C-alpha cells in the first residue's frame, strides 16, 4: 500500500517501521525528506489495526475535496449511498478506477472514506480517485449543478444491456439490504442487473462492478487485454 501511495504521488508525513520493515522500506522510493522512525514490534502492534502488522505504517494527509470541486473534472463518479461495509467500499473504489470512473463520493451515514479497511481493500485506488463526501440533498444538488445524470442501481430499473449511459454519470450503489432509496431522496434514472438464476441479490460491490464494466464498454474506455 505504501508503494501504491508513492507511485500515485502521495508523500507521507512520516513512516514508522520495525527493523524488518526497514529492510523492505529500502526497496521503495521514499522521498529523503520523509522522517522515518524505527519502533519495536510491540509498538508496531499498537500502531497497526491488523492482527499481523506488516512492519510499516505510514501517515498520509487526507485529501479534502468538496463535492463541487471533485465534479469539476466531468469524470464519471460512483456514489456509495449508505454502504457500511468497508470491504465492499474499498472494492467499489478499485473497480471504479479499473473501469474508468474518476470520482468517488462517500455518502454520509455510511463507512468513512479513510477507514483503514477501506484503504486496504481499494488496493491503491483511493490515492488516485477524487474522493469526497456529502449528504443526500448535497449530492443531488451538486450532481445537478455540474450537469451529471444521477443513476440509481436497483431491481426495478432499466435492464443494463438496454441502458444508455451519459459521459457525466454518477452511479449510485446502495446498501445491500436497504438499497439506494433508503439513502438517496431522488435520482434521474434507474438501472438494474438482469438475473437468470435464483439468487436473492448480488453483493453490492459485485453489482456495482458489473455496472461499471458495462458503462466502460458503452463509453469505449475499456482497456482490452490481448
């Protein structure tokens, strides 16, 4: 994760490392001005929130983008509308970046963008997406002001193969149990992922990833692997 942050242009404010971590740190392009502090394994165990600390903990500043600023780019966006599971949130960021989305909006009352589990599950995407947050009415107003189409994902929407996406789209993915409607007061259009089997519903991150993939196909942005 530290390597991903550095490759994305993020500069840590400080780094804490065990003796084992220092050996690995030498393989990363850490700017000379970043202070590095060696700490015992026991201290690392208190600094890290994982069961098996990696030997490296870096402190980075959060990027404080506002909604309007994040949407100025015109890049397609994902809205995490009431997503509470950090693993799902991080996976949505990862898929969003892979399929060409450039903005991630974290809805209030859901998981926080810089939750450590979200950061890890994003696999570095959180360092490259324009990350912001907002309340329901704020998101609706910002999307409208920036000329975005606000698209909800749900079971009653237009089937994905027949849906027509716009360049400026905010794709809202909701809580698995409560859906987008429990968080978002209104939207412009709704899209659904057709099912051919008997499963009750898709995992939020899986459903969102499928929609992002089809969006990328429609826009011709998919990078084809030979």
